[in-house]
C-alpha cells in the first residue's frame, strides 16, 4: 500500500547546518527505500512565503498569497512510500529527520482506477 508521509515543522526549527544535514540524511533514507523497491518520491518544499492558495467559490477563482491556514507548523516536505502496512509506514516515518523537530503525518493513499 502507498503512504504519504507529510512533514510538518516550524520553518525556523532548524538552522542552515541542521537543514543541510537533514537533506543528506533524508537522501540516504530515500536511497535505502529505493534499493528495497519502496520509494515513490520525496521532496522538501520551498518556504511558506512562496505558497499560493487557490479556492473556487460560486464558480469564481480566489487566489491568495500564503498557506491555506495560519499555523505554527507548516508542511515542509513529504515522502511517498510503499509499505506493507501502517506499522511499516510508522517505521519509515520515525526515521525521517523532520520527525525529531516536528511531526510526520501518515496518510494512506487512495488508489483510483484510471489514473496514470
């Protein structure tokens, strides 16, 4: 089953050195998952200041700068993995460096027929 691991943390939770180490450690985890055939994708996201939100209400598009919601922790990146079950996904989530400074939310991915 596919799981999306969403990494939330405060933007300033890591200094530049910690962030670079996080990227290196995350890349190593990605390589390990890839070697096991469980890696689907992973990327950090640009800072929250680059976010744009789009809503459509009554047929009109509303575009605003910034995230969907004002919160202390923001979505900072993701991993998309294959895991046998939730316990397997939890094991991977616990190894994501962002889990030490923030929260990793695990969401099963719906498989919808007809999507590429």
